[in-house]
């Protein structure tokens, strides 16, 4: 009999707990909007309304608390200058059966960075082709960092991006690095980084972004001809062109010439048939190219031209 009595007491307690849980999960309150994203120092207003009779409803909040009222079905939580990073707030209602339930309002307070700055780590001046360098992006005073994405670009090409798992809500500084190995095609390229806050559908659209001033990269690379040998047929308009891209700018020397010439271009008609080697040199190295100059044929002498002319006259007279 005693066991049966304990059983009824246990069932009654469970029934009351289930009833209370169900009431809280179906709290007769509606928030508009249901989530708030607000800039630090900005204003916010959220309505809480109900369609049931009650003994009182209000807002509990660490900033902008609204005292309980019995005569309204809609109350507004309002803050004109929100300056609390980790703010908590909820709307509550006391029902006629003396139970209370509440609906929490998620609030995200954000701040865009004061500055975004890009630099090279332990390096100044021109870079050298093929060597590895580290770029650094510093994002100053941004919140909340869990919504931050730092993106790396070369020109308009996205190279990499970094997200953060930190749950801290107050402003922080973040540093992100990127390893690059530039080549000659990167000479004059612009690298830059961008800080983006993706605060969801309730946040500002488009997403707030802050970009660093681009870092213009100068790359040193040695001369390199597209081909090592070229055959030239002598002509007044045909040149021996040894010009090649390099940084720093190269100097040019020619072998097999009677005089020293520093030009990168020679007229083929001013040269005798043969091989001519041009070497382009800068501080990083050198590269050579061989030009094979060929004659168009045997040039007729004065006596050959005179003989042909006389034979032509004789042939005309005979005819």
C-alpha cells in the first residue's frame, strides 16, 4: 500500500514537471525582430507582444530594462546608445495560472576595424624571384571576431581566407600571415587583404568590409631569352634583337665584333655572315643568345653587271 502511495506521488510530480516544461516551450510571446544585430553605440528597438490575458509582462535586460506592466499586450525594449558588448535580455510574461515564461532575444553588438594594414615580415625592398616571403595583415579593434573573415588578394584574385573560432565579444586585434613565392610575372603586382564581418541575414547588407592599402611588389629576376638561337637572313630591315626582360635592367655585350657595342639591337645588313653571340647580364645572372646571320646570295660585281648589259644589247641588235 505504501509503495502504491509513493507511486501516485511520483506520477503527480512528473505530470507537473511536464506541464511546466510544455508551458515554457510554448511561451505565448512573440518578438519582432527575433534577433538583433546592432553597431556599437547604435540604437535598437524590439517589440514583445502577446495575444493572451496575463498578470504582467516586461523586459529583463542588462541595459534598457522595461518594468512589468499588466495593462498592455505589446511592450518595446529600446536602447538609443547601446554600449554593452555582452548584453543579455529577454521578455517575460506572468500567466493567470501563476506561471512565468520568457523568450530570450539574441543580441549581437559589432564594431568594424579601426584599420587594416598589410606589410612584409622581416623584409624590405625588392623581392627575388623564387624565394619565399611572408606577408602580414593586421586587423585592429574589431568585434565580434567569430564573424570575421580575413581575405588575401593578388590584384582581383582571391588567394586565401581565414576565419576565427574565438567567442569573445569585445574588440580584439588579429594578425594573419600569408606565404608567397613570387616569380617574374608578379613584378608590379598588388597584394592586399580585406576584413569582412558576416553578421548573417539580420546584419548589414552588403557585409561591412575594410581593406588594406595595397602592397606593390617589385620582383628582381635574371634575364631569360625565349629561345637560345635565331637565324637571320641579311636585309636592311632585319635586326638582330637581343632585348630581354629582366629586373634590374640588363646590360648587353656582343662577341665576334670588331668593336665593343652595348646596344641590344644590330642591323643585319651591317654584318658579315656568321655567328654572333649576345649576352644579357644583371646582378642576378646572365643569359646568352646566338644569332646565325646568312647572306641572301652572291652580290653581282660591276663587271658582271656590265657583261650582262652588253650581252643584252648584242641580242637586241641580232634580233
